[in-house]
């Protein structure tokens, strides 16, 4: 099936390449406001990434590729400098590095004058591959679900986090299209509220029955609500198949195991990092505690309070039922099977 004819569509244009600039939807304002931020330089893309204007591992990678395309107009030295700047924007999602490396590889051996079209074409290809990969994962992931599934998902692994349909949410939406999903429960995802602001919004736009839960309600729901699967995305999968994802994912995996519920991870192979041996070596982004101490600018703790803000955690591969990639399903989720499919 061609990518255009896929029955489930990306609900919103959130990344637009216009030849001399990249327009990105400001996800910090969703779902209340639709506003685009214009990026004309690689530094603009790096800033938008760091400040969470755009987020989600695959989207960060695609945006970085276009950032490199913008830098390539100023020559090879600028391109290499842009690669270093973009890489510093966020530390955990390895898709960022893969996006940058793919552009540097496309530039290799290309005469200086031909750099801009070479890197731009490579960025467009990287973008298209993410869209196509999302669709393949949607089909593979949906085949794992039983009929009438009730699903918990965490953070936003939807269209807004990728260039296409999304990873975990792509699976959910396609499975819903096949009549296999009866209800979805996105966790709110403190402190950025990606679950309530973004995932719930995407599910509602596509008419998938969904009910929001706060992060601390998952255990109760698994015990009483008949959850059939947990499906999440990932920011980096280590060589041994340990999975790094939004903070709170590890807790969900433990709960799922305790309640005998399958725990699926959906991620493209651009999220796999064979150079990182296991999850303990994945750099976990720590953001400012101020982001935890306030909600929409309003203080929620005593003046002078301190707060941790770990943005991600690592789920040991033993707790993962299967990893769905665009190249196939890794089951059991261990280093040997991951290497066979995504190595
Ligand atoms: O901090 P964020 O919003 O960039 O974190 C995003 C996630 O943790 C997603 O689950 C992950 O990137 C997978 S998105 C397909």
C-alpha cells in the first residue's frame, strides 16, 4: 500500500519544510492554540528542540535533519558545527544523533557547491522514511492486539512525536480502525502533560474512545479496569533491548508485569542505539526543577521548594513483551533478537 493511501492519516501538519525554513507547530501551546515557529537556521531548530516547541524522539531526528539542510547552505564547516549544536539540544533521544549522522553521511565526498541539494534531499528522504516506518509499525503492532482491547499509553508517542502517524498511538489508531480497540487511557504525564494535552487531543480528533488518567491511577485501573495492553514509544533502545522512555514508563512496566498485562514498545530502528550496551549507559535528561514546581506558570509548591525533574527512565528488557519496529517485531525483547531485526 502506498504511504498516501494508508487508511489512518496524520491529524495535523506539525512540521513543514518550505525550502528556506522549517515551520514547526509549537506543542507547548496545544491544544488551546495553534501557532507555528519559524526556524531559518540550525540554531533555531536546536533552540526549538531544547525548549520543547517540538518534541518526541523521531520528530527531533527529522527536525535536526532539516536543521542540517539549512546549515549546509553555508558550507561544510557550518554543517559540521550545526551537527555539534543540534546534538547538544537534548541528550536522550538517539534519533537526534541518527538524523545528524545521516546528513553528514549524505554530505560526504559531495563538492561544496552541491552540498545544499544533497543534504536537503537526504533530509526529505529521512522524513519520508519516518512516515513509511510509522505505517509499517502500525500494521505490525495492531496484529499483536486482541479484539476489544483496552489500552494504557504514556506520554505522547503519536503523530506529534513523529513525522507521520506516530509509533504507539499509530498502532492504537490503526488497531481502532480495524475494530480491535474499545478504549484508551492516556496517562497525563507530569510535568509537561504530553498525555493530556497531546495524546488525548490526537485520540479525540481521530474519534478513538479515550479517558484521561493521572499518572498515579494506572495501578488501580490495571487491577480493576480490565486493561489488555500497555503500549508506549521510546527515546532510545540499548543494544540489550533495555528501553528508555518518558519518566513513569518503568513504573507502568512493573505494574503491567504484576498484573499479567502485555507491555509493548513501538519504535523505529532510528531509536535503536547499538553503541550503548545497556540501559544504565543511556544519558537521562534532567530538566529544571522549576518545570515541576509550576503548572502553566502557577506555583504548586511552597516558595523555595526544590524538585527533581528526570525526563526519562529505563525499563529493563525483561519487562518488555515485544518491541515493534518497522523492520519487524522483536520478541522476546532481548539483545539477540533486537540485533537480528534492527542491528
Ligand atoms: O520529552 P518528550 O516529550 O520529547 O518525550 C517523548 C517521549 O518520551 C516519547 O514517548 C518518545 O519520544 C517516543 S515518541 C514516538
